[in-house]
C-alpha cells in the first residue's frame, strides 16, 4: 500500500516491531535468518493454521470424552443439582420462568429417550402426575417449585417409592445418561466457543495472506511479479501451482467464516434467546445487545476489508475508500451501541477513531514535507496508538476488578 498510502518513516519503523501480529509464523520462528522464506510457503502455513486449531480442539474434546463417564460417576449432589438447573434453562423455551405442559412433556420424553434409547413412551397422564408431584398443575411448574423439589429429593439419603411420579422424574433427571449428555453438550459448546473466538482473532491476518497472493505489480512492459515476493512471477509455474490453495484459503476461510456465522445466526433468528439456542451458539452474541447479534460478522468484514480487500482499490481512491469504511464503522458503532459492557464500547470507539485518523494522515502529501514535519506526524500517530493500547490494558484491569467484586458479592 505504500505506493499510494504514505505514512511517516518513523511510524512505519515502529509498526515493523509489531509485525508479529501479521501471523508470519516462519519469520517469527527465525526461518528467515536461515534462508529467504518464499511467500508461497507463507500461504501454505496460513492455510494449515486454522486446521491445526480445529484439530487441537477436536483432540482435546476427544480426550474429554474418554474421561466423561468416570467424571459423571464422581459427580457430587451439588453438581447434579446444578445440572438439573441447566436442564430447566434448556427446556424453558419461552424463557417464562415456568415449564408449561408442552415444555414439560418435551423435557420428560427427551430425557426418557436419553436414558432408555426410546421416545414418546411416557403417557400424558404420567406427565401430569409428575407436574403435580413437583408442586405444579396442568398449566405448568414454576422454577422455584421444580428446583425446591429436585434439590430436596437429590439431597435425601434415599429416594421415595420408585414407582411414584416424583421418583420417576428424579430418576430421569439424575440418570447417568442424562448427566453425561448434559456434560458432553456443555463441554462441546465450550470447545466450539474457544475455537470460534480464536479464529475470529486470527481471521484478518490469515485472510490477508490469500488477498496478497493475487496482488501483482508490473515490472517492465510484459512481466508481473508478486508484490510481497518479487522472486515469484504472477502466472508463472510456482505461482500457478499454489493458486488453488490460495483460492481455497480465500473462499473457504476469508469469506467462509463470516458466511458460516451469518448462516448460524440467520437460521436461529427466531429462537436466538431461547435457552436451548443460547446453550449451543450463545457465545456468538451473548456479549452484545439485542439487535446487534451479528456484530462479530460486521467486525470480521471491517478488518478483512481494511487489511485485504483494500489492496485492490486503485490509486488515491484507496485512502478515500479506507476512510469511508472507517467512518461507516464509527457511525454503526454509535448507532447500534452493540457492546453490553460500556468499557468495551469506549475502547472500541477509541480504536475505530484511531484507525480513521491514521487513514486521514495517509492523504497528506508527506513526500513534500520536511523531515521535521514528517517526524512530528509520526510521533503523533505513535502516541495515538500507545493511547489505545494503554486504554485497552486499563480496561482489562477494570473489567477484572469488577468481575472479582461480582464474584465476591455472589459468594456472600
């Protein structure tokens, strides 16, 4: 971008010290000191990284599955009560705070299927008896009634008559298959959440590798070479050999991840705030306000545009386009106020404003300025970046302190 977007030299030197965020793994490991690293190899490593991340999560989940059965057998009564409450949250579809007859029926039949491998074998009369035994009636059972009875029976030395409706229900709630299923579902959601969050963080630098693979510059009148590596001729044998891999990285990861998140959110758009959906994909939007559930997708597209798509915008239009993207981001942030945490909102505001300022500076004709002026602008940009970094660090400390206080209050 330096051919049309000019920044002060002192600022570019500072940026070079933070080049590790570009996820150039091989230079970071020192391979560049041994021999020049061709850009094609960088593309290969970038393509493999998401697969490695996914494989690690799969292996860790597989290791958990081998120990899950023993962990269920060692569950304390308190953990079983906690699982019962999680079950309540999953089956309270309308988030009303009580299970009506339809929700209660769905829960019992699902649990019976997990315990016995069958479904729809419990009659409606038995379900009404169970609801009545838990302090409710045919219209529903409240959360308080259900948890009071469940806690009392789980903590009792011995269950009452196993033929009674109460005992049948507790037998289903505390069955090994039920607790194992809950544990697997919660752990799977945790690993999936961790994987998605990691991919969100590294999406922009990895996706940029695919965009730069197709960024060619003319040398002379007939030849074009890769802008990132002038030892590779565009259209040559080496470039053509790695083009399919770059296309897969571009379509499968750069565009594929945002599209996958859009599909998940759109397909669940009517049930985003039901407990069952929140337990599965709630990690995608639980930190955002209602109406801004897709902010992560917006953020992915913003970063991908500024770090990858931007290189295909010609000439000085590149600066104008980048400023337009930044202004749209700032306007959208203030229009939707997506973050529930006010501290995170202001940190994001500072980050977006900083990006806008930097692209505005790139429109200045610095090549005609004296060295002193360029250096002053460079120090200004460095100061702005440092201010954002310090703000982020302070915000992390503030959030951690607030979290600790909330935990202390809950413990009391």
